[in-house]
C-alpha cells in the first residue's frame, strides 16, 4: 500500500508555509506522498475572494513542480459539491485501492471536527494527522493566505511568502489586487 497524505485546503494562494508543512508531515508521518487537495469550496467557509478552482490549482501545480512526493490534486473539484471530506476519502479509496489515505488537518479544524460531515466514520476508517496552527507552537509557520492577499492589496512584496512561480502568476494575472 502506498501511504498517501491528503492535505486539503483552498490554497488561496498556496504559500511557502503550506509547502514546508507538507514536507514536514510527509517525513514525520512516514508518508510516501502528500496530495495537496485544492478544494472547490469548503462548506464551512465563505467564498468572498476565492480565485477560480482552475487558477488556485494551477498555482499549486506550478509551486509543487519540483517537490518530490508532494503533488497538487484537483480530484475533489470533480466530485459533487459541496465537497465533504468523508465523500472525498471514500471516492479516493475506491479509485485508488492500492493506497492508504491519511487525513492531514490543522489543530484549528480538529477543535471542531465533531461538526464535520460523518466525523465518526472518518475517525473509524482513516488515520488522521493533526498539525499545529497556533503561533508559538513548535513547527508553526507564520504565513497565511489572508495576509498574502492583504499585502497584495496594499502593494507590498510577497516575495519571501510564496514560490517565485506563484508570485509571477499572481502579478501577471492581477490576482487579489
């Protein structure tokens, strides 16, 4: 079995913190691969300044081009909406029977995991790796997509926050301005 971590998010935009976290989790959880699952729309979030699915996926794909074992995935975009993690994991397990899927979620999401659709079924059927998202915790990377979007609106540099390919795509297309 190929042990595959599912790291879901809107990645609006993907940033260096996401990539660093995926690397760390891949190693610490003993995963063969990590799939960054670019979500079409989180049922618990609002879509105010969410770029198109295609734009967010393309930024992630370009950002991860040279990352060994970390792959951008648009799988969830092809499933019925809203996208619930249980449905995604079940579909993945059916379509990829040679893989063992591990759900990777932030501590902030874990705090209200009981509100997720079929949370108990997820806990029963899949390994879950919870990572920290609290400033001051070991391994915390203090970068947020919200901060990046704000910096773009204010005309500030995002050079050290996102891969160069992502920065170029944002500038070229005028994203978040």
